[in-house]
């Protein structure tokens, strides 16, 4: 198992190297988008973060199966997120929220967003099943000698945590730096203790790209936010048993349901301390 410093450093270096490589590609102009300030930014930050965070977290994983869970969650979530980033602006692809994508499906349209949701969910399920096979993951009373039904329930809860965390970070990625700041708050407690190097690798990649995100040079898009959240979800699932996973999933489900009714941006703007934290380090509005 790598140290926290080593995995964090690898995540940071890989993310910066990937960003430079993607931005230097001849097709990089296809990733340019206009942000909420009207500035032109690049979505290159998304795949760069997905790659760097996945490599850093895999290096810090406590065992081979946990490393496989990290690679599955990070790469698959990043890939389907990038697909939605590229295809989602095309005619007939727009839909708001999970209900909107289901409504589009009922009308005979398969949106890129629905493909992303299905892909992240499948990646979470596979990653959770891999975690259950890794002896390096923190053992919990009754997990290994539990019946098949209980083990299946534990895997499903882990899958929900992984997919739910990916979705939460995606919901928050509406302003520069917001998703990376939220990831730091969620991940900081997970850096301590057994398996902390896995989270350190994820956060190291995020820290390396935070200045460019705050400076409105890049945006994470669905590729970066989904991969970042999925990797934090893997770390959280690896540190909790059925009860902890159920609590985490309840919180994630509640926040997701609230997002269908309330704008997180409005809540942040109306809460002074959240507004100050959200604006910290960001460029002022033109």
C-alpha cells in the first residue's frame, strides 16, 4: 500500500500531465464550452481529473480487488460522463433531472444523460462487489460469515453510495471550484486511518486542478464530477458496513430528491457562510 503522500503526488502529477496532453490535442477545440460568466473554458479538466484521481486512488488502494474497484468506478464514470458532456448538447438530448430523463425514455428517446446514469450505476455495482472480495478492506462483524441475502444487500448499499456520491458531486458542479471544494470536505475525514491513501490520491488530483478550475480555465463537466464522486464513494463504501452505508445512502438520496425541488445554487447564495466558502478563490464576476 502506498503512502498518502505518494498516492496524492501521483494523482496530482497524472492529472496535470493529462490536462496538458488533452489541451494540446488537435481536437481540443471540440471540448470548448461557455460557462456561466460567458467565458470560454475547456472540458479537458474532466477527463484529466478522472485519469489522475483514478491512478492516484488505485495506487493507494489497500488491496488488488479494491484497486480494481477504483479503476472500474473512476474510468467508467468518467467515460459515460464525457459521453454526456459531448453528446448532451445535441438536439433532443436535453432533459432536467432523473425524472426528465425517464420522461424522455417514455417518449421513445434515450438521452445521453440516461446512458450516463445507467453507466454510473453499473460501475458502482461492480465496484461494490469487488470491494466485498478484498481482504484489505476494513472487515465488519458478520460481513464474511453472513448469508447470501445479507451480503447481496451490503453490495447493493455500497453500489448506491458510489453512484449517489457521483451524482451529488455532479449536481454541485455548477460553479468554478464548487465540486472540488465539496469533495475535499467529504474526503478529508477519509484520509485518516486505514485505506486513507486511496482518498489521498483522489484529493491530490483535485488539488492539482483546483487553481485552473477556480481561474475559469477549465471545467470538470460530468466526466470529472462523476469520476470524482464515484471514487469518493468507493472510499466511503470501503470504510463502512451495512449500517454506515445505509445512513450515507439515505443522506445522498435525500439530497438528490431535494435537488429536484430546490436549487443548490440558490441555497448557497442565500446562506452567508456557504456563499463565502463557495466564492473563496474564485474570480470576480466580469
